[in-house]
C-alpha cells in the first residue's frame, strides 16, 4: 500500500517558490499546491486541508501576518512555516507568537526546506500523541462522573458512547433538573473536540434581540451601544461545542439563522455583511413538548426535523430511584471535598426517605439538599424537609422471627415497608453468597450480579457485609 503523500500548500506571490519546491521535492512524498495571494490561499486551505503551509511574510494586499492570523482562527492544527527575507527578525518573532510552527530565511535550499518540514511534522506527531493520551484520561474521568445504573441511564450512557465522537446534532430532552447539561458536557468531553471550548447559551434567559447578538456577534454601530465589534458565541465555540439550552424558547425568525448554521456552518454578524464560517458542533436541550410546539407554529418544522438527528431522553428521578444511593454517595464525596468536610454516609433510614420522595426538581433538587446537609453538617435536615410517606416509628423485633419487623409491633407496619425490608434481607444474602463464591473478587461478583462495581461497593458498605 502506497504511503500517503504530504499535502503542501505554498502561499507566495512569487511563482518561482512553488516551482522550486516541485522540482526539488520527491513527487512520491509530496503533493504541492500553490496560491499567489493570501485570500486565495485561505480558501485553498479550507478546501484542500493541507498538512503543511509555507507562507511568505511579504505579499501585496493581504500580507503573510494577516493570512497567518486568519488561518489560525479557522484551523489550529495545520503546520505553518514562514518565509522571511533579510532583516525581518521582528516579524518572525511576532509570527511565532501568532502560532507559526517554524521559519525559513530567503534565499533557501530545497534540502533545508525538507529538513524543516520533517522536523515540524515530527514535533506535531509527538504533541498529538501526548494530547491524545491526556484527552483520553480526561474523557474517561468525565464519563465516570456520569452517575447512574438504572436501565434508563444505562441506555443513555450507551447512546452517548455511540454518538459522542461524531458530528451529529444531538437533542437532549427531559424535565428541568434531570441533568441535560451534564449529558452535553459528557458528549463534548468524549468527542474529538474535547480540547476545544464548550460554550453554553441559555436561550430562555435573553430577549430575542439580545439573544441574536449574543449568538452571532455584532459589528460596530449595529445598534445603540455597539461601540465596537464583538464576536458571538458561535465564533467563541469554534473548534469546540456550543450547547443551546432551552432551544424551544427561541423565536421562529431566529430559528432560521440557527438552521443556516446547522446546515452550512456559516452566518452573518448583526449589522454585518461578511459571511463568517465556523467549525462547531451543536448540542441542544429542551424541557418543552416540541411536537406540541410544532403544531402550534412555535418551532419551525425544518429546524425540528434537523434537530432530530439524534435524540436523548432523560428520565425524571422519580422513575429511576435505584440511582439515588449512587447519586447521594457521589454528591457527598464531591461536596465534602469542596467544602473541606468529613465524609459521612447517610443512614439507611434517610436513604429510604429519599427513595419515598417524588423529586419534582429531579437531580438538581437532590443535589441542593445534599449540598445543604454537607455545609451544615446536619443529616436530620432530610427528615425535616422531605415529606415522609412511610412510618418512622422504631420497631422492636425478635431475632428468631422470620419477619422481625412485625414482631411486637402493636399495629404492625405498612406492607410496602415490610416488603422492602424482606427484599433487603434477600439482596444481602445473595450478595454475600456471590462474594463467597468468587473468593471476594468484587469485580467478578458485580458481573455475576449484573450491577456496576460502584453499586456493589455501595451495597457492601450499606449492608455491612464482611
């Protein structure tokens, strides 16, 4: 199989430079394309995607420094080697600060050019390898922070793993407080764009005129108070991800501009005429019923179907209560570290109270409660703030009774509580049996029990299994 050629773009108003490189460099190793001015060179860079650019500092019209800045705003990965003449030391220093990879002085030998190209590419490959390893570690860390082992969350995790490293637009749907932003950040953290910016915009927080200026930026004098040009959030998110939260609140005419960015990756600033091209991935979220908004004309049909490339549904916390113990442990450890408090797990009774509550504010409400308990150091806040739907009277019991919670109780206990306690005894016995069978190999035991390793550790601690 033939080795892929190195695509080299030469931007120089002197035709001889490209001719010399074509004559001197090996045709089997290099594919050389050229442009005689900066504007053409930028367009060829976008279309041809070269690995290396050789750029002359002095050119008529748009000079090399301006071309360098424009290219770096569009593509941060391409290697750029500057061509400089005698006495241009200050320009070279400035070019290196702007992101040039190296420089070659005129006149030059072709052999010298090849040595510099090879050196630049070797450094680039080494940096990419280090960057890739670091990014993988960071991405793994972000994924582990995505807490939940319920069937609903396992399905969401599976979908995230499938679509994270793609350019597909993802629509995240769910009630307020279910963790839509966490999903968006996880998608970004697991994608190849993870080193780029993650920019969030709450579409419900700003009126239409301000939201348009915030998203797309504006030119000087575009409206009263526009004293200077300002880039929008789409430009700030270039090479990364933009998260449009509550997109269902956006006005229909603004939705048309969003659709243009989705389809063509370009837009015009408010008050401007220049078309701005951006390399950005778009993630959206809403708690609204978009189908109803579609029938009422509050959302454009073309945008609705364009957003529906991939849809992730987040279940409310009341439908995945098995995740509550894991969420509580995660939040406790997180905020104990943040506020320098001693970690103390909640009592089983308080975990039961959390299970019984319906959580209208979802994970956000639970997080606020845990944070308050950590800061104040008072677990009794749960009993005072959570509506209790089960009996809290202490029950004496005889150890020899098969159902000790029923023994000596003057009025018995609710069936739901008795059932839950029976399930806990069975669960504890099963976990203990599997642990003994695997010689306390916790990972193997978790696989046999079809639960996560983290869930197993929590249950071992909860049931005090030794």
